[in-house]
C-alpha cells in the first residue's frame, strides 16, 4: 500500500507731464497781453512786443549806436524760463529711464525664480526636458539570476547527496510529534544488509534494485507500534522501482521498551519513495492484535510516520542545497 503526497510687476506711472502745464505760456513771455491786462494785474510790460503809446525798444540790446538800455530783468526771466524747460525735460527722461531699468530688474528677477523652480522640480525621468532632449531611462539587466538549487536534486543524485547519513540523524530525539500527536521513539538501527531487515519478498526487491542500506526506527503511541524503514538506492529510478515492486514489508524493530509486534498477525504495511530513497512502514498493535480496516489509530500512526520520513528525507536535500548556494555566493 502506497502513501499519499505529503506668475510680472506693473510699470511705474510716467510723471514727466506734471510741471509742464503752461509751458511757453507765462504772461508777458512770447505773447502780447491784452490791453490793460498788465496794468490791471500789476504786471511788468511784456517782452518781445511793443506796448501801446510807448517807445519800441531796440530788438538787439547792447548793440553800438543804440541809445536805449536793455531790459536786464526780462532777459533774466527768459533765461530762467529756458532753464526750467531743460530741467523738466531731464526729469521726464529720468522717469522714463527709471521705468526701463525697473523692467529690466523685474525680468531678471523672474528669470532667476524660474531657474530656481526648475532646479527644485527636475524633469521627471522618462519625459522630455526643456531643451527637447529625452531624459534617459534607468536600465536593468535582462539576464535573470539563476534559480536556487532544488533540494530534490540533492536527494536524487548520489554525487550531490554527500551529507552524513545515520539512523539517529534521520530519526533524531526521543519522540516525534505530528499535528499534536506525540510518539515515543524506541530503538533505531542501520545496516547495509538490506534484505536482512525485511519480511516476505521485500528483501529480494531491495537487493534487485541495488539497495545500499536501510535505516530503521520504531515509535509507539497508545498501544500502537510502528517501525519505519528508509532504504537508500543509487538512483531515483531504482528507488521508484523498489517502491512499485514492493511486496512483504519492513521487519518490525523491537527493543528500547518495545516488545515483539506484527509477528504472526495482520499488520498495516505501506511504501513510498522520494529521490533515491524508498520508505516503508509496518504498523500494528503492540499486544499482537490483528489490524482491521476499522482500526483508525493504526492507519493514523502509519500516515504520521510516513509523513515524518518524507519530511526528514526532504529536509536532508534542502540542507545540502542551501549549503551549496552559500558556497557559490548566490
């Protein structure tokens, strides 16, 4: 019987027009006043045009042959007026210059801020930069790393399966627990004489398929005794053949508080294989009672010990695969 599988600033307003109101229109300068206007307002006679009923002044004061005295006050007023005109023009030009400088400064400030923003907010990877040049994408290697070693490879090939193997190493401790069910361990053994620890036709099957050794251990729980035997073969194919051809069973292992069982009675025998290992169980009552299909504790014990054997063999492969990965620096 076989086991199951376990945003810009505004420009400043131009002020050049202010102060130019009435330019060239001062009373008495450049234009004749109305009759009586100067007398009514107490203003001096105008310059540049003759006043009524008065002698006309020489148009070129200070010239030779002239008997008139130049109007020095009028000349001074004219000079002052021309000076004011020049100053107003200069002031107006200054305002315009100020506006131009202000615009340049504002432009420089905005340009600087824009550069700062770009520095703080770089172009995202994979987009087009302000110069129109695509930014490079990160590159990764297209070569996948090698897969980790497969534990099954180490328990299938004798060239890789080099770890020490013993009954105590395969069946450690004084007890075994499976899903809360505790089993006490009895005796253990190991032999290279595979046929010697079998019953029925199992010996010949092991021998025919090149069995190298058998490791056994017995466990007990609530009056049920189970012996589990693990047979080692030179290949996975050989172990699989031995499992398929199995007849008879592994011989019960007594001792360490466990008496004779499955002798001259009906017991439950099962077989399975993983890698180059085949494993067998024989379970029955410690008192010699024969096993029936209704005896669930016996079937449960057989399942638990078969699962335990599978786990131990696979753990052996996993440990060797991990060690190989560490040695290769993977």
